[in-house]
């Protein structure tokens, strides 16, 4: 065979190999999408990332986790050291905020398509059993009693044991985390006796006094809900007594709270509460059409029934209301968790508006 023929065969071989790589990418894939999600979604997303990559070997998913408000601020201000493809905060209202801020600065759309809901949950309270019985003797959560406990400062003034020490309430930083924002919204609503949450609510003197009291009592609030719950469990009674968290993570981490000889915590449903939907959108900045299509495929995958059941196993409620929580394998609603209910007897409100959250954060930052 002539050298020219040999070179031709080699060239053809290289071309064929290039086509094979293009159409049949190897493990890990040649398209990377970066998903930034609220910390409460970490465990189910880590499982679903792997199953999605097995089903779609030409796409690799990289996961990052941030507090939901932090996520919005860092994206708009371009403070990340990576380029997000998908943003998935705990609350869809936060994506509305992001979209409005983005359009004000850039005069174009922030997202490829309208955001889509992935899973939902609601704000609840948790307490160690003995503390809960003293604080809420009726078995129902009450904001007034929580306020009395913060004012009393020690359990002996509330009817508890002297050796229980100080009363310690935990919530997340409302400038960085959605659950902290929801906590302050509901507490302010109850304090003012309002039927709804509006901008003017946070300008009332009694609400401003409440925020000052909470700020003085809650030392260095965590930046995310999952971090808060891990701290609550690690500290235990005497160092952490009551906290507000998402129902999803309270159900999922309940078994971990029974460390040593400790009784696991009790869940209390708030009424009214706020239902929040983890919502996702594919961003446009530095994301080309091919990457966006891969990202939309991942979001579609998350809303399929099999993947929705994974969210249920981690304490989330599905977007598809036809799925029976009780019949899903390993559903936490089948584990007899104290206080947990498939259909709690409470009223659920929609999340506060972007303007209301902005006013809430201002009020919190001004509180002394």
C-alpha cells in the first residue's frame, strides 16, 4: 500500500472516530449543566443527579447549594465563581424577584422559559417533646406563647424545669434564607392580627418591636434551613428548644434527632402556614441553547412520577396531587412521626410577594 493510501486511511479513521465521539459521548458526557438549589433539596437532588446521568450519558450535572435568598442575590450581583445553568430556590416568588431585578438592570429576560415547580412543602415548627408540652400544652403551636418564652428567657418562668436553663429559639437568617423570611412573615401577621401579609405590615410599631426582640434573642442565625436543623439536632435540649423549618426536612431528619437516649423532636403545624414550592428556571446568562435544552430535559425528568416519589421519600409533597403519600415506598408519612399528618388541619397561604419580602428584610436590618 502506498504512503498516500495509508495517509488517506488514517484520515478517514480519525474522521470516523470524531463522529463517534460526537454522536456517542463517553461516560460523564460532553454537556455540563450546573444546578444551584436550596440546601433543603440537597439529598434528593444528589440521588436524582446520578439516575439522570445514567439515563442521559451525554449530560453531566454539577450541583451547588445555597440559601435561597443568597442564591438570588449572588446571581444578580454576579458573585459566584461558577456559571449557573439552573436556579432552584425554595420559593418561586424569589425567581420573580430575580426576574424583575434582572430586567431592571439588563432590559432582557433572565430565563429561557417560565419557571416550573419541582416539589412543595410548608413551614412547620419543631420542639423537643418535654419542652413542647410545657410551651404548647394544648398541643397546638402558638406564636404568642413563643413570644412569651422569648421574653421570659428561662424555662423556670414558663413552668419548665430549672435545669432546662435558657429558652433558645432557632430560625434562619432572613436576609439569606427563605424559611427565615416565612417565619418572620407569619409571626408579624399573628402579632398584628392581620388577615394577610402586606408591605404595610412591617411598618407597624408592634412588628418592629417584635423584630428587635427576635434579633436580640437569635444569635447568629444560620444561612440555610438544613444547616439550622443539623445545628438543632447536634445541640439538643438545653441549647436548642424550638425551631421553624420546612416540613420536608423535619420529616427527613427526624430519625437523626433520636441520638443517644434522647427522644426525637415533635412536629407542630402552623395555622396559618405558608406553602412554598421549590421552583426552577434555566438562566440565559452565558448559557447557550444546547446547554439550555439539556437543562430543560433535567427539569422534565424531576417532575416525572418516579422522581416525584424520591422527593416524597425525603419529606416533600409532590407537584402531582394524585400521588398518594401513604402508599409510596419509604414515605416518612408512614413512620408514625409525632405530629406528622398527611392532611394537617391548618390553613395554607401563598408566599409573600416580592415587595413584602423586600420590606421585611429592610425592617429586620433596621432592628436593633
